[in-house]
């Protein structure tokens, strides 16, 4: 699953931009449900297929974000509003009436009577200062067309774009999801794939193919699993990366040395986050492996860029300097 570059791009974006949750934007006017993160990585933000397949393999965890009621005939249009109808004559020119009681004197009238009197009680002439001075003993609806009074209007949903009504029970329900990165998947990705997206951006213009967590065939015929393998027809770059709480132990460098001898790349990087011991550095020098240390991805990428420039003579200008955070 991680092999797919678009999955790597989604993961890389989530991790480097520290996005906790992929939240949809529901645009009722445009009738669009969009995931803006997909736009950022050059995919169609309205097509959540990639997020769904990442959920199926356990990289993302989805939860219900919203439930939309939409028109059963035009489910693609999200613009739906409520309409209240008179149950007698079916007019939608209905309005709500509230009874208001002035608590101090017990006078009861409709809300309009109090409002028209500038919030002074028509009975005792006291000013009504706030809601605490009144209570609402009753509420009903009235129809302007037939003057009918009723407790409950008929509620219909209205399809705005096609100007017709449908009932609540006929409405189609659409589940809208948000997605969270699974913590284990995040760790696995960070350890194995975090450098692949920026390196691809950096090296593909120079004709390199960049692969992550790949097996590379050595001269002996043995396959070696490496963190990253960048290659053209005549140049091979092998990168192994390890992250540790403090110093990355030298056993990883020693294991890498065996692979490097067999694969014999032009350039071998041992990426250690945050750093390695002096002893490991000395070993690496003897092995012909370049140690890249860094506390952040940006530091590591900067150091890789410097080494590619000086050791492979790649003309990397500042415009294609890679920003990872
Ligand atoms: Zn409709
Ligand atoms: Zn009516
Ligand atoms: Zn009063």
C-alpha cells in the first residue's frame, strides 16, 4: 500500500504539516464535499477514494463527521432547506405565534403586541427589561392564506436546485467522514518512507527513479532491503535511515556496510536521527558511507542536498531546494 506514490504523498503531507485529522469541507451551494489536503498533493479533492483505500488497509481510521439529507431524485445536489406548510390549504406562507405573559401583572398577549408597544407592558406600563420578566405560555402557527391556526405545520424538505419538495422519510442519507492517521501506521511510515517524497521531488528531474523500502539485488545475487534506493542507468544511491531516542547504535551502520559492499552504489548515506557516536562516524568513514545527522527532517534534507551537490556534482539550485516542513 505504501508503495503508491499518492499514498506516500498523503502520508507525508499529514505528518509534516502535523495534520491530526482530515476534515471535509461541505459546500452546500456548490454541492461539493471536498478534502482540501488532496488538492495540496495534486489529486481531485472531491474524490475520497484514496482515503477510503487507505482506511481499508488500516493506515487511516475514519469516523462519521456529518450525515446529510439530500433529494432522492437529485442526490448530487446538496442544497436542501426546510419548508413549513399549512396542513389545511398547503400554503407555505405560515408563521409562528408566541403568547407572552408579563409575570409582574399576569397580562397575556401575543409577542407582537409587546413588540409593537416598545417592550412596555400594555397593561401595567412597566418596562420589560429581559426574558426573566416574561414567560411563554403558548405557541402555535398561523396560515396567512387561509387564516387557519394549528400546532404543527407539515414539514417538507426542498430541493433548492430543482425546486421541488420531498418528505423526510424519502430523503436519501449521505454519510460524510473524517479520517485520522493510525498511530502505528504513522510510526512505520516515519521510519521507512518519510524521505521518499522530498527525495523524489529532488532527484526525479535528474532522471533518477526513487523507491522506498525496496529490495536491491547485489552482485552476489542476494537481495538487500534498503530504506531508499535512487538510481539511473549508471548511478546508484543507497540510503538507510534509522531513528532513535538518542544516539543511533552502530550495529545498523555495520549491517548497512554488508549491503553497500554487495550493491556497490556510487553513493551511500546512513541517515541517523538525531545523531550517531564518534565511533560510528569513524567506522562510516572507513566504510565509505556518508553519515547524515539531524534532529529534523529539514536538517536531514539540507544535508543530503549538500552532499549530492558536492559528491555527484548535481546542479541543484535554490529554487528546487526542498522544504519538508
Ligand atoms: Zn431534487
Ligand atoms: Zn392555510
Ligand atoms: Zn404588566
